[in-house]
C-alpha cells in the first residue's frame, strides 16, 4: 500500500550564489569500486541518499521532463535512474516534448495509474499547477526539479537560483565588454526558467551600462534556436555580444556563429556545457557559461521522491549550486560531458 506524505511546501526562490571555484568533491566522478557499483561508472557520486522504507522496491515513480534532446535533462534522468536502480524503484521517464499540455497529460496519466511519486521539470510553472494539484489530491507526492513551482501541492523543490545565475554571467560579460555595447539574446520565451535567467541578466548588464538589443525566441529547441540566432546575427551585423539562456539556445547560437564565420566579432555567454560549447570556450569567443550540477538535480529529486513516497519528512528546498565556467577553467568541468 502506498504511504504518502501530506506536506504543504511554501515555495520560495533559492538564494544561491554561483562561483568560479572547482566543483565540490561530491560532484566529482566516483573512483572507489563501491561507488561505481552503485551509481554507474560514468556518473558522479551522489551527495545525498534517501532514508527510504521497507517497500521502496515496490514503488513506481514518474519523471516528467522537458525534452530528451538536451544533455542537461538527460543527465538529470541518468542520475535519477541510477538511484532508482540502486533502490529497486520502477522509474518511468516521460518527455514533455517542450510542451506544457503534453506534460500535464503525462502527470494526469501517472495519477490515474497510481504512481507513488512524481518528479516534474516544468515547461510552464503556472500551466502545470492543475495537474500537480490533482496529484496532491490523490495523495501522490510531487517533486519539482529545476523550474520553481510555487504551489502548496509541491512537496519539495530541487533547483538553483536562475535569476542570480543570469546576473552573474551578466557581470562576467560586463567585465569583458568594459561596461559598453549592445547585447542580443537567444532565449526561450515559453520557458519560465529561461525567462528568469533573461531577466536577471538584463538587469545586471543594463545596470552596468550595456543595452539590450534584439531578443529572438529559440523555444528551447536547438534547431529553432540556430535559425533564430542566424537571423539575429544577419539582422544585426554590428552586434558584438550575445547571451543564450539555455543549452539548446547556446548550442544553436554556437552553430550560427560558426556558420557565419563570426567568431572574430561575436562574444558569447550562456548556460550549460555541451561539446560545441567547449570548442567555443577553447577558442575564446565563448567567454563564460553558467554550469549547473545536473547530476545533483537527478539524485536529489529521486531521493526526495523516495522519501516522500515513504512518508518520511522532506525538505521544502534542495538547493543545487552552479559554477561559472570560463576559457581558463573549463577543463575542470569536462566530466559533465563524459556520461
């Protein structure tokens, strides 16, 4: 029989500070034989384990993610799956295909199927609330990961301070630009998280003397982002600085910069490492990237889901830190690409 926890979690923005220090020890890949056996040889060691209960291996937990294209979401999935395997949990991973209605339908199906807990990375933090409330009404704990969903139906929030991360990468760009110049933005206007990152960035750079130019919408889809970025660069031939608010936006922007041979005139900052991004960091035209500890998103969300399903107390907030990756320190973070 399912054991659930009724917890009204008053959600608030996580006050985290990104830093440019080396990754914490808990985030480094596991090297001990026992660690590799429990988390998978290619995954970092988790910093958290659930308290659990006797019937954990009977649990069915759903993870409704945004898409299965971005490395960011797949690393969250990998970590959640590794912990689910360790505890014998049946984990069902469902792609929302960048669509809030698809996500809502997936949650409604999990509720109808009697899932023991649900983890969701929401595309639209407002649009997802009716489905989350339906899960709560059915006694199913809900863990929000990445996007902050401010609703008492959410039992725990695993996330980072997106606006603050945007502000910090904005400060880095201000240093690069000497506080002058216009910045174009490749965003995802359908993503609550990326709108927060855009807002934090815009406030920081405009306060420092720069101006915001054209904003294009990649809709969190790499191909769309590349097309939007190419239009941005073509329509603004004198543009020197561009900010990308997420992995698909940054990868698409990187492809656009290369296709137009604009590496010598464009300086890029953005979010989340990927192979094309590392190439830009090596060459120096990508000046900085906000990197989130993707694996900790997955581990902490799964640990909270297991404990909530067991009826154990869970934290309202599980903060996950970020680091600023630059051409000078990027080699310290390449393990994020080794999964």
